[in-house]
C-alpha cells in the first residue's frame, strides 16, 4: 500500500506517519470521502419552515456539508434571514423587509404557515444563524440588497469571526465589488445573470477570480462535466441550483459538481451514497445547536450615510453576546 520510498523508512518513522494519519481522522471525523456534497437550500425545508432555526437545526443533524440561507436588511439596519422581498409568504405579517423595523419582524410568526407544530417560530437574525451552525459546515450566505447591504454583511461576518467557513453569494458584479472593497479576503460565489450561458458564466467567474460559481438547472446539462472541469482547473468550486430528483442528482455527481443545493436532503444523501458521499458527523453538536449564543445589537453609535443623494442616519451595532 505504501509507495516504494516509504518502504525504506525506519520503523519509528513509519509509526510516526501512521500516527499523523490517525490523528487527522480523529481530529477531523466530519470529512466525507465523496466529491459531491449536500447543501441544504434554506435549511431542511421539506420538514421545517424555510430560513428558520428549526430548518437549520434539522439540516445540521442530518449531516449536510453546506447550508444556504438568505439575508436582507431591515429599515433600521438589522440583518435578518428572509428570501422574499416581502414577509407575506413565510410569516403572518405583511410588507417589505426593508420598510419594516426589526422589532416588527422579530414579532412575526414564521412557522405556523408551514405547520401548526411550528407556531411561534421567529424570523432569525444573521447572528443567530451563524452561531448555531457548527464549524465543519460551510455557510452559503446569499445577500439580497444593494452594495451597501452587501458591504455590511461582509463586514459583519468578518467582525464576528466567520471568515473561515462563510462565503457570500452575489447576484451581480456590483455586489462582488462591494465585498472586495470592504473585505478583500472574503470568499465569493457568483450567480448567473438571467439567460446567461453556463460556459460564458464560468469564464466570467474565472475573470472575476471568485471562489465559487452557482450554475443553474435553467442552463441545462449539456457539456456540464466539461464546464465543471474548466472551473476546477481555475480553482473554482461549482454549486448547482437545485436538484430534487434522483436522475438529476446522479448527473451532477457524475459531472463532479461540488455542492448540490437541494430541498430534499434525505433523497440527496441516499443517491450520493452510491458515489461515496456520507453525512458529516459533527462533534459537540449539542453545544452548537441546543443553546446558541445570540448576539444582540445594541445601538450606541450613529453615522450619516449618503446614498443616491439621500442622507439618512445608519445605526452601527455594538455587539454583545447573550449566553
């Protein structure tokens, strides 16, 4: 099993190498052996309301390698987890996120629409979500909003020590520029423009030197493996949005796609097991999910922001940890 060069090593050196290998698997048991992994799209949405703590906790327990969630900014500068522009579909409230105060949003019920058993579930903040997701799971942070919102999300993730496992999914190049301006070292995932061909999209990602590209089912499957190879040759990982059926999942695994965004975690793992992918086994799971540290935003500083000829006051949060 060992290369010829290792056969000539002394017994002590061989034992030392074996000890290092053994320590690696002890310290990092969560590593899977497959090449295509599972990304929970807005959490475990088949079994819990999307973009909520229960959905994320369920995805964590099922061993996903990545969780995708959406971030928007409230009227008073809070970063909340919400996909839609309006709160109407996924809560008992009405109105646009950017026109509502955080206090109003945090009072909404974000679970009853899905099932009575989730009644009372709240809209979480960005801080709450990253605090319950254990290290070992990547955070795919999809930002909805302008460049200012994107800058604040990037700065927040950096200041809260989340750089190592979070990256920002950008809808356009203006967001990419905003992230690079504020936090140059932040990893970025580029999303395609409407009707953009996959090959052209990946070449654009290469030119922008992003870390991830998110290809879409709308771009079809022709030459997918070749395009994935091109991305990999340039150091870019490929995410796919999205797959909920066995045939599609198999195609993606055979094309060496890195992460599959899915609304059906169980199905995705069942298919990917054939390709060597197994769920993560996160140690200290209870410490990360049962009693999360919720970071409270206490406004103690204000600054004036100038945007599109409109001057308004933006609250800059001072963070405190609530245990």
